[in-house]
């Protein structure tokens, strides 16, 4: 069977599920949000990486359905945690550039939020710079999303080629510093001065544009301290947690925990 065929059946066969990676306030350790990351555990193929199946979904047009499933599941999970006494402030969900090919997705997003009973402000959609620059009506569709009250973040920021002029007119609230700029920040002499300079520049840019900034791929205390020192207070990465199942989020951050 082709990967595409298997992927299309994977949702109904319950082989697709979500992991969640915590986003934390560096200083206090407080949970400020989670990012939903899709997973596929196939009985025939074993674990299939999203870097393998997302492109297939994008090329075959299945990304619309997959994206909608991810969104609905992530929103459902937020309400579940609420019920369990864990209020996760914000759920971040990745959108593919291909989800902007077939018109505005705002009505779908609004319907999913309504169905789940989740306030729009608690959802943050992550788009890459390619979404902003590559599609004809993307700006309009992004404005539609903002109009229904969801938050917007630019993912992998610094790796694309969006112009700063464009950034200014976008209704985004958050920049996510790509982890390629974080990974070379270190205390030793081998530290990459360029990566550090870029990270600092993105933090400054965020401040000037009144955007919140979160660093991705934070793996060491040195990196966290560097970010805090330069004015970036939120981070995501293995230092805090790998992407994990919902129960693990509840166990670590729920009531009775710290
Ligand atoms: O955990 P990581 O291996 O999860 O993710 C690999 C890549 O797949 C990342 O670029 C991530 O943004 C992307 N990805 C993970 N989940 C989703 C999703 O639900 N939708 C889209 N479009 N991309 C996702
Ligand atoms: O492209 P996006 O930023 O949405 O995808 C996040 C990807 O980064 C996922 O594959 C996730 O598993 C991975 N990731 C998250 N934290 C870390 C980290 O600290 N180090 C590394 N190497 N990868 C990470
Ligand atoms: Mn992301
Ligand atoms: Na990223």
C-alpha cells in the first residue's frame, strides 16, 4: 500500500495522535503553553516521522483533513485538561502552507473552537514565513484568523525570507526563534557568535514590534540564561521537556504539582 493510502486510513484507525511540548517561562518555570505535534504509529510501518508524512499529506491534499483533525484534537485536549484542573494558558498548533491553498480556513477554525467549547484566545496558530510570502491570499486569510480571535505565531523565525516591512503589517503576536540559532549558544569558547547575534537581534526585533518572543530548541541551562539575560523570557525545548502524551503534562503541571 502506498504511504498516502495508509495515511488516509490512519486517522480512522486511531494510529494518529498528538504529543504536546511544554512552553515555559524561563524565570519561574511556569507553564505558559504547549505545542501540539502530530504522531503516527503504524502497525505495519512502525513510527513514521512527521517530517516524512506531512510532506505526503501536503502533496496529496490530505493535509486539510489531517490539519483539521489535529486542530480538533488539540482543542478537545485543552478542555480535557481544564476539566482535570490543569489550565494550560495556550495551545499552539502548526499550520501547513498548503492549508491556505483552498481559501480561508477561519470558518473551519471557528467551528472547531465552538465545537470544543474553547475560547479562541487560547489557541495560537503557528505559520512559517513561507505561508506569509508564498501564497496569494495568505495575508487576507491570516487576517480572517485574527478576526475570529485566535493568536498567531511565526514559526522557525529567521530561516525564511519574510521582509520586515511585511512583518509589521501582519496581525501576529509571537515570534518563535528557530532552534538553529539557539543550538550554538553555549558557555564555551566554541560558541557561535553569529548565532548568538541573530538570536539577540530577533529578541530586539520582537521588542520593537511589540511581539512576544519564544525560543525553540532550548537544551541547556546556559542557553536559557543567555535568553533571559537578553530579554527573552519564554522557551521550549528538551531542557524542559520533550513532546509528551497529555497524561504526562497533567502529571507534571496539574493540581498538586508545582
Ligand atoms: O516533533 P517534530 O519531529 O515533531 O516535528 C517535525 C516537523 O513536523 C516540525 O517542522 C513540525 O512543525 C511539523 N509538525 C508537527 N506536527 C504538525 C502538525 O500538526 N501540522 C503541521 N503542519 N506540521 C506539524
Ligand atoms: O518546526 P517546528 O518548530 O514546529 O517543530 C518543532 C520540532 O523541534 C519538533 O520536531 C520537535 O520534536 C523538535 N524539538 C523540540 N525541542 C527540541 C530541542 O530541544 N532540541 C531538538 N533538537 N529538537 C527539538
Ligand atoms: Mn512549530
Ligand atoms: Na520551529
